[in-house]
């Protein structure tokens, strides 16, 4: 019996290190495994013709290669990205100061909040017919709808961020001699940053979701437009290429913002 | 100092009342509070929770205005916060996005202290509370005791003549609390500031102060003022002495078995 003790001891000593490494790696392994399985499943289902018109992964990859070489994928992606960035930037640039003003001044809040609450209940997509009538079918209505979507997501977050600033932090700054202006810049803005970044991530998701629908209004290029057109010709592979591009780009942008969030709000205590 | 209301009074509450507007009737948090604190005196305030201790301190800090009466510092009515009064809150109130050094320099920056002197003064305050090794750490990496040390250094850095402390050690474990009490007393006897220190811990109140103000609630008022005739520097021997225990018992009784104050002292 006594002979068995030493190896057991070493096993116990090593265990924490090993589980720590494993628990960090396992999700990644599982993620890749899930992706590969999904791809295989798709290939099998497509090869057996279980779903009508479903292209094989290979056909989709070939189509993607073709769309890359003839430049349509780049043109579409750029067109969609441009709309998302313009609309999103517009929405965020307006939402942050409006949210701050609403949180800081009770009067501004009372004046603006009814509109925010009202428009929040309307899905941005439901406004597309109206914007077409008001703004025509050019780039402006698309950017406006995307802007509205990201504005709504972001304004509430930054407003909430200001409201939730710890009173004792404000008092601590005041007793050290800070004026209202300094308190706003040096306490309220940094304290509200985590909220704003969460709002910006939600807003980005909303913008990206809106762009596809917005491109259904008389666009000449764009990932959403390409899908819409392909569906009338039953070009399933084109639809798949656009869909996957939308998904990958959305994921990439979200990760980028997440990275920025980690960088900017690493000071937060996590419970 | 010029108006004859009290020659050596650093802080003076004169018939102070504070009511908060509430639904229906107003709520009287403090009524008829008069208290003089001499220059370089260490006064502690104890009393049941809700008796207006924090409100009293907020008025000295200039964060709240009295609804009646006057609060004077250096013989002048308090109109707002000022660098002559340093405040230390129970919840530490460190800026979590700033490092220890940046927190300590916050008030110095606002006072437009030139960079070089600012660093020097911050380093000195940080060293005083023993946080040298953590000067570049973010608050989230500090323990409760270290956070409160940082908050104390932040107040010390601007070199206020008055320290207003609202249950600063209330959230700390007993051991850390005793360490910080001794550190606070050591600094106080060297630099001789006026300290108004609020606590709910009777032992702490007696150990630190030359006078303990016992408050009563509903409405908040001064119930009794008990002199602590124990010499400084306070030591462990004093903390364990019979005299200490006697004063402590007296304070305890007047906090927990409050009868109407005797008409004559
Ligand atoms: N801003 C406020 N509005 C309304 N009531 C308040 C406000 N601040 C304090 N009070 C009330 O005043 C009383 C005294 O509060 P406080 O000074 O915090 O007591 P203590 O610090 O002794 O526990 C409490 O009953 C509290 O609810
Ligand atoms: Mg209190």
C-alpha cells in the first residue's frame, strides 16, 4: 500500500496544472470539431440530395473562388461595409452625446426619452417603406435606417452608463476640487465607457442585420442585393457565398470591438 | 478667526438642522446640532445607524448645505468643497480606471501642481501609507485595506488641514483596522491635522479620539460628548488598560442605552 503513495502524490500535484491547461484548450478543440462535423454533415446531405437545390460545400467554395476572381464579391462586400460603417458611425456619433446629455440633464432626458422609448419599439426594418418615400432609393435611406438602428442600441446604453455612475465617485472628485466640467470629462465619461462599448457592440450587430434588408431597396451592389438577385434565379451557391461572407464579417467586427472593450475597460472589477 | 464665534475652532456647527424633502412630510435628519472642534483636535462621532453622522460630515465637506444654522470652517461659512478639507469615504471611492499613483495625483492635477512636484508629493503620500510597491497597480488588484490606504494617500497628497473620515475602516477586518488606526494616529501626531472621524465601532472611537461625540437618532442630534483622558501616543497598553475599558463602557452605554441627556453635566 505504502508503495502506491508516491505516484498518487505526484498525480495530485500535477493535476491542477493539467486541468488548467486542458480547460483552456478544450473549448477551441470542440469549436473546431463542431465546425468540421457541420461541414461534413452538409456535404453528406447535399451529396445524397436530401434537400432540394442544396449546393455542396465544394460548389459553394468554387462559386466563392469565381466571385473573388471576377471581383463581384469584393464589390459587394465593400458596398455593404461602406453602408454599415457610414450608418453605424452616424448612429454612434449621435447616440453617445445624446445619451450623455440625457443622463446629465434631467430636462434633456424628459424631452428626448419619449421619442427614444417610442422608436425603440419599432423595428428599424419597419421604417424602410417610409424612408423610401421620404428619401428615395439611393444610398441615403439605407444609411439612415442603419444609422437609426445603431443609434437606438447605443443611446440607451450611454444614457444608462451616465445614470449608473457611482455617486461617491462624483463626490470624491468634487471634494478634490473638480468642477462639473472636470467631473463630466474625468469621472462620468470613463465610468460610462463600459456601458457605451456594450451599446456599440449591440449597435454593430443591429447595423449589420439591417444592411441586408436595406439593400433590398433598389441597390445595385451589396451582399444583400446579391442574395436577393440570386434567389430569383435559384442560384443557391451565390446565396450561400453571400450568407457566409455576412456571417464571417459580422463575427470579425464583433471580435474587434470585443478586443477594444477588453483593452479599454480592463480596469473593471469582475465578480 | 475674525468673527469671534470661537477663536481656536477649526470646525463649528452652530444650531445645524438638515431636513430632506420627502413624499408628504419632510424628513428631519439632524436638528439643533451644535459642536465645536478645535484646531488639531481628533474628534470621533458614534451613534446608531441613521442618526445623521454622514449627513453631518457631508455638510462639513460642503457636499450638502444645512437647512438651518451654520457650518463654519476657520470661522467662514462652508459654501462648497475645498482643498482645505480632505474627505475619506467608507466605500473607498477610488477611480477604478486610474492606477494608485494616478488616483493620488488626481487632486494635485486639479490644483495645477507642476508635474515634478506632483510626482514628488504623490510618491511621498504613497510611501506614507506603505503602498510604494503598488504605485502602478489598478485598484481592482488591491485588497480592501490597500484600497483604503490609497484613498487616504489621495487625501493626504493635497495636504488638507482638515480630514473628514466617514467610517473609513468599517469594511475592513479587525487586524487591518488596528494597523490603519495606528498609522492614522502616527501621521496625525506628526502633521497635526484636525480630524473628524465617524465610526460605528465604540473601541475605535475611544482609541483614536480626544473627544467622542455620541449622537442620538430621530431626530439626529448630539446626545453626549465624552472626553477621553488618555495620553497620546496611544499604544496597545492603553488599548488594554482599565482606564480605556472604563471610558469604552461609558461610551457603549450612552450609545446602546440612550436615555435623555442629563440637564446639567
Ligand atoms: N439625500 C437624502 N434624501 C433623503 N433622506 C436622506 C438623504 N440622506 C440621508 N437621508 C436620511 O437621513 C438619515 C441620516 O442619514 P445618514 O447621515 O446617512 O446617517 P448615518 O450616517 O448616521 O447612518 C437617514 O435616515 C437617511 O435615510
Ligand atoms: Mg453613514
